[in-house]
């Protein structure tokens, strides 16, 4: 049975006080009749298959009242108590309520009692009396409908009829909720238990297999390591032996060089000693042969000496100006300045040819002129080199080259055409996906991303969609902006099929594979490393500041329309509007839980693929629908004013 509304016969129970009905001249019976007609219409039932039980017309004369009440409650699937002071004090009405509460528990529900406060009950406003009275406590918890003003109006008045319509709508919605009979629920739980046991058995088997494979890998790794170490040791010993041989050869060469140097030094000293001895002998002979014929006076000796000096100077000048003269003696060498040698930048045009410097012909012998000795200047120490982080360079609005793509780091941004979305690099990592609530977003499980990916920094805008249409893509579809404006607002009224038409066009013009995010990628990118309710914390606002666009988020657009993308602070990965503004399509097919979901971050492409997963929450959602683990679904061909999308791209890492 899909819901209680699908039962062959629907029976409701109308609990009231006959004294109240008589005092109101049958107004309660008229109200019951009005509710019965309205519910029949809303549920599409006839008088044969739907009725609301009332003891005034349903208990035949002579029938035991308590047994008839018990039988009627056992058939009822909803309960309408008319709350008045008389009803609160009536043990019969209390018996009816207690009987239906047992029936409600047997149905496995807690939402089938719909109280109507018909006459003011002071005890409802007394918290002490309310807590000590089971009936009053239940009425307060079950969100009663206040009929105190409406009871004075005609039951056929427009205001009463509208109130009845709203009241019946609550009952209709409750009856249409998915429901299983207790027997079917028990069978389902047993099947689920068997499934969990089988899953646990498979998990244990897989874990045992994984451990065995890991141990085998570790053994293989250890053997490979030992092999590499042995080879490295052999290479080290061989290198040591080769270095020892080379050192022995160099030592012999050094000894031979030292012996040659010592021998050359000895020969130079002997030659120099012999030259000095010969020179001394020549001077002695000249002194002995050059005796003066008369004893020179001191003035004469001074004049001769001066004349000799002048002659020697003239000879020196003549020799210096002669063109073929060869200098005698050592050539003076100026000091070599010490400092950094400027290096020309390495050309980047072509590495195929390395130019060589031209060699000038040897010049004719020129008498060297001693260079002027430079005056040493103090040199300030060079400041330490400044290292700046340089982002990956790319040509403006051009698809990334493989080298540029591999150089991207987490936090980098790029844009591959002028109307393409700006992409942000999200790091590799892992996180706990889902919640422990036992609903659609459970069970919790760890998802691991082994490499970074690129995620659209913003939701796709009307401008970006228009670029697709203008260039022959997106099936020429121009979605409505609902009168809110286009430009940098997120595109709306796009189905899952429309979103995929956009990524096909974007992949075609860039030559790269763009796609929608997987559901796991979305939650990972939205959380940005956090474990709180929202990416910015556990409250919908951050220190009183609006962080998103939703109903009660505190923004200028709340529950009215979309906001331009980027109107709020980004999350920890630099992504905007991951929570609120518009729901965003993901790749994944719909599944009612995470049992069997991928754990590597990939999309879940099995299940109900006529419905796809939406993430993020919308501008009219309650704050709890913006929580990071909340998910919803829509059919793939439906278009709404609350649905958009953003794109992702897998990156090259090697």
C-alpha cells in the first residue's frame, strides 16, 4: 500500500460533545458534514468509500456504546477531536482519544490527530495543568486549528468554507504520505536486516581480501625495497672502488708533478747561481781593467755621472718609441675586479643552435702599457633573493595547455574563453558524506578524492547561457528570467537535459571535457573541509550577517527572487552560492539512501535515472533545506524558477 489514501475504504472519527452540539443548535454536526464533503472532493472519493464517523448517526439504538466506539476507532485512519471544556472533562471523549492513539500507534504514525479548538479552554494556557493532563498535552503538541472565531459564522460562509478547505488539505497531505502497513513494514525491516547482514558479510569478505592484498603488496614492496637497497649497495661499493682507483692514479700523477717541479726548481737555482757567478766574474774583470789615468775630482765625477744618466734616458726613450721593440721583463698585470659577473638571459626561442663568440685574429706585438691601479670601493652585500609565488600563466581566454593544467594548485582559478565560467581548483581529500538521521541522506560514509578537480566558482549565469545560444548551442533555448533580470543572475528554468546541453557545447568550444558535478563532489566542495551545519557554521547567519539567499536568511532577496551570483562571501574553497539562491543539478540518478553509493566521488548512475539529484537549496527554501547534507530530486525534463546548475572539469595531474 503506497499511502493510507489508497485504502479501499477511508473512515475518519469525529469526536465531540453532544451537549456542545445541542447548545450550538447542531453547528458541530454541520461542521462535520462540511468537512466530510470537502475531504471527499479533495481525495476523489464517494460516499461509499469515504465517511467521517459521528456517534449521533452511527450508533444504532440498543447498541453497546463502548464496543461500537472501539469498532469504529479500529476502522478510522484519522481523528478530529472538537476541543471544548466539556470535551476535556468528558471521560467518554477521553476514551475515544485513547482508543485512537492506540490505533495510530498500530498504523506506525504520529500525525493522524487533527484537533479543532472550538471553545476557549483555559487549562490549555496553564502549563502546569497542561503537562499533567494527557489530553491537553496531546492537543497542544498536535498543532490544533483555532475555530473560536469561526464558530460564530455561518457554516456556508466563504470564510468558513476556506478554513475548512485548508483544514482538509492538512488531512489530505497526511493521508497521502508514503505508508506501509505494520506487517509490510515488519517484512521490509526483516529484508533490510538481511540486506544489511549480507552487506556486512560482503564488507568483511572484501576487508579480508583487501588485507590479504595489502599484505601481499607490502611483501612485494619490501622485497623490491631490499632488492633496490642491495643494488644500491653494490653500486655504492663499485663507485667507492672506482673512486679509490681514480684517487690512486691522481696521487701518482701528483707525485710525478711534484718530482718534475722539484727538478725544474733545482735546475733553475743552479742556472741562476751559475749566471750570478759569471756576472760577478765579468764585473770583477771590468773593474780590474778600467783604471783611470788621473785621479778624478769630485765635480768632474759628478758631471760624468750626470751625463751618463742623460744618455741612458735618451736611449730608453728611443727604444720605447721604436716600432719593433720587444719589452724585456715581466708584463705588469692590473688587479682583477671582484664581483658578480653579469649573465645574459638565456634565449628561449630555439634550443637547436648555440651561437659561439667570434675569435679575433692575434694582434701584432704591442708594448703593453701598465693599467692604472683601480681604487678599491666598498661593495654592499647583495640583498637576499625575493621569491614570489607566480600563478600559472596562460594566454588570455585560451584553453589550458597540458603543462599549464598540471601546474595548477588548489585555490588557482582559470577561464578558458571570454564567456566561459571561471573555474576554481579544489584540492584532493576525503570527507564524511551524509548524516545519521536515517532518511534520504544516510547512512554516513567516507568519500575519498584522489586528485584535485575544477569547480565553477559561480552558478552558470544568464550571460554565460546566452553565449551558448548565440554560438549555436543549448538547442537555441532561451529561458525566462521571471522578470527579475538576466546578466549575472543564475540562469533558471533549465532542466537537467538543458544543463547537459550546455556542458556539451562548452566541451566542444574548449576541447576539454566539462560536466555536471557528482553529488559527492558537490557536498565535498560545499563543505570545504567543514563539518558544521552550513559551510560557515551551525547558524544560518554569521555574526548577524546574511551568508546566503533563502527564506529567513536575512538577505535583500529572501523568499522573493534570485540574487546576482557572488553576492555573499565564498566558502573555504573560494566557491560562491554553494548554499541557497538556486538548487543545482548534479549527474547522479536518484536513490532513496546511500546504501551502495560510490565512495570515490564519482556519480551514481544507477537507480531512478528519470529523477536526478539536486543540491544547495533555493531562494525560497527554509534554512534547514540549505544544510550541507540535504538532498532533493526533480524529473530530468522539468524546468523551475528555483533550479540552475554549475559545471566541473577533471584535471590532468601527470
